[in-house]
C-alpha cells in the first residue's frame, strides 16, 4: 500500500471521528451555543467546530494555516478559562497575554524561517510531471523549537489551573456545605476537561517528538506511515473534538446548575468569559 493511500485512509478516519462527535453533541450545541447569547467563546467554538471537517480531509500543506489558527484559538479559550478561575485578575490576564504573544510570535517567525529553506522539486514518472518539496538546512531544529514552545505553553496552563484549583479546594473547608459544593463542582468540571485536553496534547506531542527524529524522517516503512497517520488522527481529535468540549462542558454544568438552583440564592457570582455565571462566595 502506498503512502498516499495510507494517508487517505487516516484522513477519512479523522473525518469520521469529527463528524461522529458532532452528531453526539449537536443537541447540546443547539441548546448551549446557538440559543444562548453570543460571545467571543461562541464564535471560537463555532469556528473550531466547523473547520474540523474540511481540515480532516484537506491536503497537509494546505492545512498548516488551519493548524496555526486553531492552536491560537484554543489558547485564547485557555486564557479565558484561567482568567475566570483567577477571579478576573488583571495581573494574570496580562501575564497570560504576554506569554501567548511571545509564544505565537516566536512560532510564526520560526515557521517563516522554515519556509525559506523549502525547495520545490519537479520529477517525471512514466512521462507525468510531478511536483514535490524538500528542505535545505536544519528544518528539524526549527520544528523542534516550535514543538518545545507549544509544550511549554500547555504545561504552564495546566500548572496554573491545577494550582488555583487546589487553592480553592483548600478554601472550601471554610465555606458552608452548599456554597462549597457549588464551587467545588465548578472547579472539578474545569479541571477534568482541562486534564483530559492536556492528556490528549501530551499524546500528540509524544507522536510529534517521534516524528521529528531522523530515523522517522528518512524511513518509508509501513510502520512509519501508520504512525504518521495516527498522529494526524490524534491531532484532529485534540483540536476539533476536545477543543469544543472545553466550552461545552462548562456551559452544560451551568445549565444544570441554573435548572437546580433556588431563585433566592444570596451568594455572589463570578462571570466566566463564556458568559457562564457560577454562584460562589465572596471569600473565594
């Protein structure tokens, strides 16, 4: 089986996964996204969700722009979640925005440097002219640096989320059982979805690290092709399945909370960037 056939099969598999997840969550999407007040999170959700299907079947080179834009949008979602978890702290928001800009500007510069070492090649096979490309210089080093920068961002986001969650769980001991339960459930939802997303990112990163090795780059074995296809599927799942679920999980929790809460609650509320209002105590 040729590499093109294997790539096609994995592209179809990735598309099926994205469509299947959309079918599973379309009811929640209508109720929690389309029928709610529009916000930045609504736009980000719809963009990430509805570029997943065309991306999964697009050509790899043509999809590089989609990957960069999607990664940036997912990072914006993470910034919004962390900003809310830190009670709207301007200092934390400024810190996250600075790191976000530094990482993404560096990645763009490195990607532009990588484009300069791309060399187009023309080959003739059975009288048919075919175009290809190769890299001059140390493209592997540039890809490795981009991988490291992306990993640093994700690890930082996870550490900040876990730290503030642990701090809040400790503070819950001083609150009443009703208020403490509400705040605890809220942070539990945030941490669960965040850890699941990070686990998927870690898996994709491991595959990417393997794919950057010289042995992988110079190999044309079936195993290498299969591993490359698995990486493509996992990347699609991480961005276009687990990415939108970062927003759906919070909105679903909010909907259940509103449905089961008393109208005369006396607790204060913190407003999430997704326009999610979770009742909390002023001591948090």
